[in-house]
């Protein structure tokens, strides 16, 4: 039964990850809630699963010439170092505290995404309204030509 549950959770995490949200956002809570897996193990499993997925995505982006290596390297190297440091820090943190921190992180991420979505909707609404209010003014030659 647990194997079927793990497969379903893996598929859901893959689908959400493929949609661009990040599979770990769903994978970690599902593993901890429904399988009883400890937070440390769930996060480690998520990181291990991330390696092949990111390698495939990077290969596709390189093939499509969407990677600017001059920009990526200064960002990727400190990010990798921060990831290693964060993994060591998580080992020092208790499972209960780690769960709370992850929950707080997901809450803040959700609030940020909600605010961003609202701002984008408002901007799009203003843009459409401006387009509707902007009426093409006729040129002077068109006005004088119609009077003749």
C-alpha cells in the first residue's frame, strides 16, 4: 500500500514540478503527512529527485540556446554553495522546527505569489482600460478631406 502511495505522490510532485511550481512544494508535505516520513528524509528525497530533473531541464535549455553562461555562472556558484550550507544547517535543526520553518516558507511563498498575481491582474486591467480609452484621433488631412 505504501508503495502505491509513494508512486502517486511522485506523480503528483512530477506534474506540479512540470507546471513550473516546483515539485518539492507538494512532495515534501505529502511525504511527511501521508507516509509519516521525517522532514529531513523528505527534503533529502526531494533534493535527490531534483538532480535528474534539473539536469534534463538544463540540457533542453542549452540545446535551445536559452542559457547565457556568462550570467549563469556568477549566480549558480554562490547558489550551490548556499545549498550545501543550508543542507548542513538543516541537519543541525530538529525535525519539528524544520517542519515549522518549511511551513512558514511555503506560507510566505504563497503570499508572495498571490500578491504578484494580483499586481499582474491589476496591471493587465489598467492596460486594457487604457487601450479602450485611447481612441485613434483622425489626422488633420482626413478631417479636411472629408469636408470637401
